[in-house]
């Protein structure tokens, strides 16, 4: 089982209108700072955070209890006292199930704590497995030699969109990290299923994808293992061994 926490900036759209029309540069800088602080506070507790939208984030929070969430929310309130941030906790056998449970909990208004803390749902001590995939484009530098920077971005966005759609069919959630890197919260998927998705997305073009799979008790440890697995694929290639999917499980 995996536990997800959805962090949301409340009333963000209406608040941005108060900044006037010349607000976009301010918002871009503010969003970067918020993401930095949200990621920092959760990573200090062995979690990892992904952008869903610029006003909403998904964190894998296996092992975090009510006090951890409350502490993080208070720290964010100190940093951004003019913003209201909420957290909604959900768990499930897959990432999509955890997302749905968080959504339903929030919709029903089931608060975990009383008072001013806007934290919904309940923590799940049995959530002790996170499976993450780290995917990149094989030899993306070579692809970039024949495409302009913007054309390369369009290609990567197309691949990301296809991956997100295909992985959602397996109840997995994909997030773009920047560059040519994508991470997928993929609890419950087998390597065979992953291989089918990668082949489906790249069918009919000359793009190849590498996929490192990491399994750990927490989100940060699983992401670390996934990146190590991706690095291993590159190391094997230098030795003349071609392997597009590699899995590492944390002890």
C-alpha cells in the first residue's frame, strides 16, 4: 500500500487577480519558491513531491503521521502567511487508488485534525511500499542534434502525454521532471507491463526509452533506487549490454 498527500494552494486563482495584470513574472518566481520549500520540507522526512499543477503537488508520504503533516503545514504557513494551503491524505494499493481516496475524502470534508489545520483524511501506517519508475529518452542528445530546442521539447511533451495516458490505464501516475525525465508512481505494475507500455508509446518512431524501476519503503528511497537503476542501464550500455528496463529494490 502507498500513501499520497495532495498539497493545494487554496483560492490561488482569485488571489492572483489581486496582483494586477503585470503579475506573471511575480507568479513564476513565487511558484518556484513554493515548490522548493514544499519539496525541502517533505524530503527531510524521506518523502518526495511531484508537480501536479503549479498550485497543487503530489507527495508520496509513506511513514509520515499526523504530526509530520501538521509540522510541515505550519512551516509553510510561516513562509507564506498570505496563502492558505491544504493537505489531503489517501492510500491504496495503487497510486491512482490513493489519489481517488484522497479526492473522495476531501470532497466529503473529512478533516483529520480540528482547528485551523486544513488537513483531510487519515494516515495509513500500513503504507510501506513505493514503486517508482524513472524514464528518459535513450540518446536524447543525438535526437537534439537533428531538432531545434523547441522541436525537441514538443517531442518530449508528446511522449510524456502518451506515457501518462498509457500508465493511467494501469492505475499509475506519471509526472514530468524536466529535460527528458519522467517519473511514474507505479505500485502494482510488473516489468512485463512496463515493457508493453514503452513499446506501445514508441511504436512507429525511432525513439527508444530507458526505464529504471525502484522499490522502497518510502518515496525518496524508491526514487533513489529508480535513478540508480537508470544509471545502471547507462553503465551496461557502455559495456555493450543493451537493457532498457532495470529494477532495484531497497533492502
